[in-house]
């Protein structure tokens, strides 16, 4: 158990370590709650103080986190201090403490909720609205174990949303929860849970408004654009572990949310509209540029990729240049995975091959193989060098296109 090197100090294992241990899952990080010691005593023992909103102390040897009970501890005995602290946590399954003697302090019956596979709020859940996103993330993380959001918690969150309690969330905290969900095994459940709770329209209104918007049944048997977006995310997760690629796949069609209803089920120009919406979304949530750039490119050029065989070599080259694919082939790989996920994220097309990706890669290799230095050295007019290189690369892509079409036919 925890360090008790300070006289009178008792350390309780708390939070995710207890939860995962009870679930039989591997425990990676261990957090401790300390009674019988002061901050000054911990620092004197070599613990390093970190944090601002909630102060913790890092153990001098193993860097595990130790925290003092939150709130006023005067007149409270040890168990009361621990239970008071547990009541401040987000979910009952995270509000269990394990003592050195192997006994549990479980004031909110979190162990019962673990057995029932129930995600239930604590009495203080409502104090921090970011916990709504944490709830959705836990729903995604433990979905394979059969966990579901408790009905009373669902009703509480819907009430929080209706009262506007999520409207002032700090963008950086929202993004932190989203990216952690994207890195997990079931990010689709995260977004579906937010939608079920009524919170998606506040967190990601661009995604939420896609549900109920029709697409041509010939190309999209699932019809609903929101359903399609979730299917695309599912495919992206099977193809890549990268959060950037998964987000780009999820948001590729957000431009369809601004198509005038009179034009449904067609969505002419949704690509350019989607790229602009990506910028607004990333500005609002302060999303890093590496995510922004890929999401914008996939939104704007995914249909170019689907029509790869129809594109003129010059058009394909310009697309590769927009993707910066000649200098950053890894960016092209991310783009193509998102496009493949889009193609497969349709009812009945889940196992469909996507040869367009091979063509794009062949075109990139052909264009990159052109000896630009030699071409520049032979140019009689230096001003014509960019055009000379462009034409040479277009011819190389044309040759690659012929070989690709021959294989496909």
C-alpha cells in the first residue's frame, strides 16, 4: 500500500486504480489520498507539490500522486475525511477508497454500480460540467464491459444542458476530453452518448445537426448523414489509431449540415462549406493546427479522392500540392485513410476495396520522382521553371494513371 513514512499518516488508494482493480483490469496509475499529514510535512519528506486548482504531491521515488482531503477537515475523523473527499468525485465507480488493511470505504455504493455495470453520478457531479464529457468518455471506455449511463444520471445531464450549464465550458478542457476519447477504442460511443444526453448540440453542433439530414440513397443506403458520419468514424478506427485521422474522418461531411433543405438530398458544394466549418470549429475549441489542417483537407478534397480515376493529371497534381503530399507523404497516408473510411462507412460497402488510394500513392511517387534539379538546370528562362516542373510531373502522373487503369481493367 501507500507510503506511511510520516508519523500518523495513512494513505488510501483511490480513484481509477481501485475501480480497475475491482473490474480485474490492469492498473497503470495509482493515486493516493492522505490523512494525518499536512502539506508542509509532505514537502519536508521530499514530496513535490504540483497543480493549481487541486494540489497534489508527487512521491519522491515513484512519482505517484498523493493528495490531501478536499474541504474543511476540522473536527472530522479519518474515515469522515476520506468519505467527504470521495463525495467530491465525478462518478460513484470512481469514489471508492482502499485502506492499507484491505477494507473499502464506499460511501456511494460504487461497488454495487460496478457489479451492475452502471455509470451513476455523485452528489457533486453538477459542480463541474466537464464531467458530462468525462461521463461520455467512460461510457465509451467501458462499453465492451456492458456499462451504461444510469437513467437518473441521464436525466440530470439533460437538465444541466437545458439550463445552459455546459455553455461556458473552457474550450481547452472540452478538447482534452474529445482527443482522449478519439484515442480510445470506442470513440463513436463517446459522441453517441453525448447526443443521447442532449449535450452534442452544445459541444459539437456542427456534428449534431447532421442527424436527420438525408443523402442520395443510391450512394448512401443508410441515408442519414449523421448515421453515416458515425459509420465512417467506426471504419477509421479500424484503419488507424491516430486521433487526427479519426477526427478528420468524423468531420468530413459537416458541410452537409448547411445545405438548404430545398436542395436535399443533394449537397453540392458541401466540401468547401465543410472546410470553412472546420476552421470555425477549431477556432472555437482551440484545436491544434495538425488536427485542423488534416480535417480541413479531408473535408475539402475527399470527393476528389473518390473520383481519382476521373481526374485529369494536372488536377490530381494540384490536389497533391494542396495536400503537401510531395513533401509530407505521411499526410497523404492520413488523408487516404480518412477517404477510405468514408467510402466504407456506408451500409453494404463496409468491405468494399478502395483502389483510389493506390492510385493517389502511385501518382505521388511518380510526381516526386521527377528530377526537378535537372529540369531547372536546363531551363532557358528561369521564370518558366515552375511551369516546366508542373508539366513534367503531370506527364509522370499521366503515365502512372495508364498503368493503374490497366491493372484495374
